[in-house]
C-alpha cells in the first residue's frame, strides 16, 4: 500500500510525500519508483506514477520537470508531457487539478501553499539548488501569481538527515563563505569532515524569505531503506542504480 505522509499547515490542499512503499518496481528499485531517469523498466515507472497520482488526486494531471540541481522555477498553466519536461527544479501553479510532483532520493522536497490566494508550489532543493536560492525563487514565482509570503505554509519532506550526511570541510566552507551564520548547520565529524543538516538550512532560507509557517517531517531517507530511496545509501552499497520518491501538491478542483 502506498504511504503518503501529510504535513501540518497544508491540510486544506491535496498533498503528500510518498516513499517507496507500494508500487510495482522490483530489484534495487523495489517499490514506488517514479524516476524516469532511473534504469528501471519504463512501464513500471509509468505505472508507479499513475499509482502515486491516484493516491493523491484521482483524475488530476501529474506535472514534473527535468530536475538539474538549479534554482530555476516553472510556472505551470497546463499539463506537460513526460518527454517535454523543462529543465528546472521547482514549479508553481494557480490552476486546479494540476499535481506538481518533485522527485528526490536524499535531496530536500519542499511543498508550498497560499490557500487564500489559491497558489501552490513544489521545489527540489539539493545542496546546489538550496544555496542557489531555489526556495526563494519559488516564493517569488508564487508572489507573481498573487501569493503573500506571510500566508504561505511550507513543508519539508523526507530527506537525508544530519547524522547521515557527511561532507568535507571544504564543502562546509562554501556555505560559511556565503554567510558565516551557516556554520550552525554543520557539526564536527571525523577528521576533515562535518555533518550537514540540510533540512534545517532550507528551513532557515524559508524563514528568511518571510514564510508564515514551516513544518519539518524529520524523516531521514538514508537510514530507512524499507521506506525511502537514497542515492547516498545506494552508492555506499555499490548498487547499480537507485529509485526516486515523489512529493506532490495540488489545488483541488
């Protein structure tokens, strides 16, 4: 059975963070793998995408982008064919029935909603997109559709946790160079390394942009192989490929 995690603050709109439970994929992709870029059988991926959509909003139109770890945002006004997905890492819409879907496998999925304005958004924040401002640009795109940051509720879904995300000192220095206050998102690890709390970093970016409410699900993708796909875990296990889970949000109608 498909597991859809819900977030406080987004109850008024269809939304959910799916993991790997349910679905028809097998092997290293076992479960609800929705990644068109994975080495999984395409028929299985398409079936999984249909199952995820049906679990959230039957009859809706699932829209995804070709994620490239950028800060780029697309304003969606209608369905987008799978083979015409634009390169971007976030989407916003004010059109009912369009289900915005973000794929992750350790990166941070963020869902946004200004219910009063009737505007929703979804962002994929890997470290490159996060430091590049993908969440800030998502908020800007929502504001262009009539949203108010103070009314926006956000939810940060399952992603790699601090305890699982070891980075080098040089990596941490990039964030400190951007803003010395970013040092608080890193804790000392083994020699030459630190542990990065990317979810907390993204939450701070959202707060700094004036978002009114931020929920954090606090689910570590790396440490829960039965529930979530994880790129880093797959690398550590020397697996040939990895699956992707989907986070979705829509306006009803």
